[in-house]
C-alpha cells in the first residue's frame, strides 16, 4: 500500500501545481499581454473613471436616451451577480404581463410612434445582461430621442450607423448596437464634444 500511496500523492501534487497554479498563471499572463482590455472585463473609461463594461447592459429609462433590451435579473436590472433569464414561457401570464407593461412604457414615452415595436425592446435575453439592441430597436426610438435632445433625425441616424457592429467574422450573429456606448456618444454629441 505504501508503495502505491507515494506515487499517487506525487501525481496529485504535480497535477495540482500544473492545473491549479502554472496553467492559470500562464493563461492570465498571456491574456494580459495580448488582450488586456478583454482580460479586464472590457471596461469603459470616462475621464479616467470606470463607468461600465461593454459586456453588461445598463438601465436607461429617460426619454433622452436609447433604451436597451430589458433585464430579467433581480433584485435590480442588469445585476451581473445574478445573471439569468426569467425562464417564463410565451404563454405564461407573468411573461405576457411583463411584455405588455414594456409595450405600454414604450408607447407612453413616444405616443405618436405607432410603428411595430421590435421584439428585443420588450423581451429579456437569456442572461438578462444583454448590452446590445438591434438596428430596428434603435430606429424605433430614433424620433423620440431626436425630439427629446433637440437633434436632427439624420444626425442621430448617422451616430447610430457609426455604432452599429456587424456580424462576428461576417457570418455569426446579427448586426447590433451597444446601447451604453451609443448613449455615451449621444451625450458627447449633445455636449458638443
């Protein structure tokens, strides 16, 4: 038994050092060297301060801003510590009530807009943290934001186009807009910066 225990313990020690120490340190070091922004959470800095991350949505409900996809996290929206969807099916009364409430809020914020509301403005993503909206969602909100900010629609449409990201590798996913980055650019535009 002693003859088998020593090699087993040595193997455990070696594997623990490799997989629990050396490998994580090597991967972390390479990530910091090659992709430091991504390795540190894709943080967004303004005036030297962290204001958010490109990877986690932010809550916007002021009519002067574009609103992103709703969050299903609790106890507050876009809670990165509680990433999850609602797990409610499309026939669940609670889901239907939530969607109807979101539709009502969008209609109340822009009563003259009678165009169909894009689905991503009334349904939460699987993570509840989605930082993106579709170009259709931006177009739906464009007139409201332009009126509230006193900006021309074409000026705002150009800003949206500059912040529209293409498909990954040209084929994966859909075109999308990072809502937080767009709203920061919108503040810069309104401030004349």
